[in-house]
C-alpha cells in the first residue's frame, strides 16, 4: 500500500491568480515577482497533466529575483513553498566553496533539501498512525505503573493483577494519574544521535550508499531512561511509538519523490559570486568555481544522499541578489541560461511601509499587540502615528543603508522599548501610541544622525 498524501493540498491546483491572492496576505507590492512564482508553481501542475513521454522533457523555468534587501525576495519563495506544501531550502551562495577547497560543497544543498523532505513526510506519516501509537503508549504507561503478572503466578494472582490494571487504565483515562511520576524508556531521537565526521569534514551523506548503511549499522540504537509524569509520558511515548510504526522505506521513497518533483531551492546572495571582470584572480576565481559547481545541479544531475539518489532535473531554483556591484550578466553564461526568468523588485516606498505595518496577516502592529496582550497590556496606534512610523523608516533608509521593511523592526523596537520593559508593572492598562508619543521617542534619535546610524 502506497503512502497517500491528503487530497486537498493547498497550492497544488491553485490558479496563478489565486496564488498571487494568497501571497498578497503576507507580502505588500512586488506584483511582477508574485506573478512569476505563481506561474512557476502552476507550471508544475501543468507538467503533471501532459503525457508521460513528454513530461520528463519539460524542465522548470528557474527565476532570478533582483532587488535590494528587505523588499520580500526570500519571503516570496518561502511563502510559495509553504503554500504548495513542497520541500523548501534556503541557502546562501557565499557559504559554498569550489570543489577542492575546505568548506561546504554545492551538492550539500540537495542533501539538506532531502533531509527537509524526510522531516516533512515523517510528520505526515506519524499523524496517520497517531491513534495506534497512542494505544501502544497507554500500554507502556500501564506497564510502568503496574507490570503484568509473572508467568508462574497463580490464577488468582493473575485475576487480581488484571483487575488492578483495569482500574489503573480507567483512572488513567479519567486523568487521575497525570501527576504521578514514572520511569520510561524512550529511543534517542535522530537529533541526539552522534554523527560521524571524517577527514575533510565529510559526513555519512557524502559516502557511497553501501558504506553509509554499513557504518550506520555499526552504531547501536540508543535508548534512555527518563523519570517523567504520566501526562508527559503520554506525548513522549506516543511520539516514540509513532516513529516505530512508520515504514522507513515508504518514507524515503515519498520524500525522494517530492524532492525530485516538487522541491524548491532558494539561493540567496547569488550576486556575491558573480564576477564583474573576466580578468580575475584569487577570490574571484573561487567564486567562478562555485558557479561552475552549481551549474550541473541546476542543469539537472544525480546527487548521492544517504537516503538514495536524487535527480535535480525538476527541482525549481529561485535565486536572489541585490546586484548593486555585479550584474546578472556577470554570471557565467551557462548559469545565466538556466535562469531564464528575471524579475526586478522595486524598493519600498513610504506608502508600502505604511501598508506593511497593518495589512499582512502577520503585520508588525498585530504582532506587537499580541505579544503585549500576554502581559494584559492593550496596545493601540492611531493613524497619524502609523504614518509617522512609516515616514521615519523611509527617511532612515534614504539616509543610511536601505534595508527595506526590516527598518520597521528597528523603528518599532526603539519606539516600544520602554513599554516592553515596563509591561509587567502596567498590567491591565490601555496604551495608545499617538503622533506625539512617536515624536517624543524617536525624534531625538532621528535628529542626531550619528545616533540614528547606530540605533535605527
């Protein structure tokens, strides 16, 4: 029996217009970029509808997003992957080194994407077996509370033990045992397992498949004894049992399929590995080497991972960079050809910053209201205050480094620093931020250019 994904997958069959509408909930402006990624997502659905012999010939149209920091490049790719329920990985192009140098090789991005997919599919599979896992967890908890009668026990002792166990099970389901402390054995999570590292920093995922399996088999499965309450044991043992009930072969097969068919890799700061001149030495040569190493992965190649071979032919690559110094044309020609769609994102205006404060589902104002509400402080902003906050953020961006919407975070922190500190003592109060309060808190900083350079 094959693993079935949920039938209604958000984003799987959305039209480009619907995808843009979903992205509008979190990202202000940048219509061209939203349309480009929406079409790329829809093209994946279209490819699956064509005949099998043609399907493998249709490759994704990779995208380069060009624009200054803080305008939504990363957020667009991240939200798209979340919408499509697709394996997603964000990497920095500057973290990679050319083959032969110490550092991360470019194939590690594919291996990391596979690990992300494994985690995603495992969570879905564990949800499917959660009921069975919970039943097994109850049995283990009862064993810890009252072990079964020994084999040579008399019939009367067995009946008495069975009645006691039934009574404990009833008390367990009624919640009367939640605070009782028991000792349980749980398997160590994969995060706690020791990782093998070899000369040059190579790990298991960079070795041949057979050698990986052999070395993994030499490492014994670890379990640990823990003293926890029954309430805590419910979750720990249910998760432990769910992990054991998951078919590992199906898990790997489904994860590899998703990576190859639906994976999205976001390569940030790609402009930093572009070389502006042809006569280059030293670090420039290394940057060109990284481009040459990235090229076969983007073109389509087979990468060995600890979970199996991955073909990268149909992974969608979204690259991004400010391109202040270098230009997209400074990338090696072969790599340019593999990113046929180029979208320029515009810098954020004062009006855009004002909308970012209140309109997205995760708007900054909404976040600050929610966090202070945990201290029973009711926070509100009048319209003039919001206009002023956006204007200050835009002014600081124009006077110093333009960091886009991220400037709003620094301005809001400076504005609400005093309130955040005093909030526990102001429980039950309603605090309204008006224009006068914004000017009182921020004008002295804004007026001192040296000070604003460090604080805002």
